[in-house]
């Protein structure tokens, strides 16, 4: 058995944790990146990495964050993952789940369709409709990039003139305008970590500002989650099709909201307050699925 780790940086903390967990279980690992993948049509090997036939060499492939890409690169990368999966390689997460999770509008609409509570949101190319939504949201909203993570490019706006200027700037550069109602949440939210059909760990992220990303300075804190958080997290991951996922939730006066489902979550902050070896749990799941 050999398990591949597809990552932009095989020296990253999470990648090293996965390699360590594989080694502890006497399973070989292969770190690879998209830059050195070759995909062929009409001759073998169908997909190779530095002359290594991935379909012949690997039992399963774990997909970690793959970094910034052009639209063409993203489409090609997903095409390659779909091809590997069609040829029988186990890929976690499945490329269709990655495609859904990377798109904030697609994710949120699927979650809402499944009956899960999400913040009111509008995605549009119309400046006029974006301004209307901003006013409908009470003159305070969150503007996010449609594709993005770690809170980068996300802004809270509470001034109508600033909102219009931001919307016009986004459209000038051909971006879709993605506007979400701002819900007061005490500068904290919940991250649950799902593997398979279980939540293996969770944390409360506490911040000095409305942004609660660990990468933006929020602090991880131990939390005992309730039944509703557990049920919502598992349903959210299943809705998107993620076998491993970081699910972000927010408790507000109006109730519980799902904010996002991350198909390639990091866990360094969570691991710092968790007794569970998260990398080990991920690898155990992959090995079990491979043997099935």
C-alpha cells in the first residue's frame, strides 16, 4: 500500500503530520504536486508524476491545498483528479466535493437546499442589485471573494458609499460580487473537524475582531459541542460530499448558522488544543477505505 499526498508544499506542518502518521503505520507515502503531473490521452501512463505511473503506484490520494491557480489550471487539475478517480484511484476528497467546496455560492446554496441554516447572501454581477442587497441587510454586510480561504480579501462594510465603491471596483476587475448579511456573533465561531461520519475534534475560535480565522490571529479554545452542532456539521459535510472537512458554524441570537465547508482544512490550531491525533485519524480512515 502506498498513499499519495497532493500538496503545494510537502514541508508544510500538515503534510509532515500525515507523512509521520503513515510511517507510524508502516505505509509508504508519496508527496506530489500538480506542477510535475503529466496527463496523457491515447497512451500510457494516463497520469504520471516524475515518470511514476500514479495508477500503478498509488492505493489512494489525499488532496491538500493546492495553492493559487488560474482558472485554466484549476479546471485542468480537477480534470486530472476526475480521470484518476474514474480509473479506480481512491481520492479524498472526491474532486466533485472539492469543486463544490471551493465555490462559496455553490456551497451555501447546496446547504440551504438541504435545509441547513445559512446567512442571507447574494451573488451577482449587478452593482445595482448588490447595493439593494446591502440596504436589505441593514446597511452592514460582509463582502467576500467567491473563491478564497483564510479570510483573505474578506471585508466588513457599514457605509453605503464605501459599499458602492467596493462593488464598482470588483466589477471593474470582472469579479462576481458576493455579499452576505453581517450577523453579530461575539467575535467567535466554531470549527468542527469531520472524518467519515464522525466529528473527531472541534474548537471555539475566539478573536479580537469579527474575523475568526486562526491565520488572522484568532485563538483556538476547547469546546464541548451540542447535538445540533454535531448534526449540522455532519449533514453539511455529507451535503457537499466531503469525507474529511472543516465545518465552520456560528451561534447567534437567531440561532445556529453554517458559514462554510472546507474540503482541504488545516488543523494545526485545532491540534494544539485537541487530545486526538488528527493526522492519525485521517490516515486510519484512508487505510480503512483502501482495504474495503
